[in-house]
C-alpha cells in the first residue's frame, strides 16, 4: 500500500498572503503612530506657549512689570502701553529696571518666543488704577500663537 506523504510547512501562496496581511497591519499602525506623535508635539508646543503667556500675565498681576514702561522695546502714554520683545531678546539690556533684576530667569523663560504685551488703563481712582493687559506669544519655530488677557489693579 502506497501512502502519500503529508505536506509539511507552508506553500509559497500562504506565505505571500501572510506577509501581505502583516504589511497592511504594520502600515496602518505606523500611520496612526506618526499621526499621534505629530498631535502630541503640537499639543506640547501649545502648552508651552500658553505657559509663557500665563507667566507674562502673572508678572503683571504681581506688579513685577511696570504698566507705563518706556524703553527700547516699549512705547506708551499715561493710559496705554505696548511692548514688543522679539525672539532672542536680552531682557537684561532693555532699560526696564525690573528686567535687569531677573534677566537670567526671564531670558531662560521668554527668549525663545516673540511676545507683544499691550495695556490700556480702564479706570483711575485716587490711589488705584485698573488696567487691561493683553499678551500675544508666538513660537516662530513651531508656528504657534496664543493671545490672553487679564485685568490688573495697581
């Protein structure tokens, strides 16, 4: 009696089908992974820009920044001001006294961003003034911009 030997292993067609399935799965997963990494990077950039804007607003709320500053980067009147700090600005050399005191910290925190701070005096009392301060922070490298505003009583 002749026995037909049993087939062992896979045929070429089975191997090709398995490889095609694996390739399709890996391609779709890598696309999802790359998309997730891009979204994560953009989110981190937005968070950083938001943090910088909040830091500027905190400095004004804590009266660490003058509301009627004038100097190399600031212009203003008794009721308005505007300060534009370009990317790479050295805060120790801009003729604003509060900056020279904390220039190292400010350079580390703000130098990578372009910041525009504007303020408008809304109300003046006998010994207090109410200001609206707006901040626009731009991360040129990642093309992220954030604007925020607050009220400051001084």
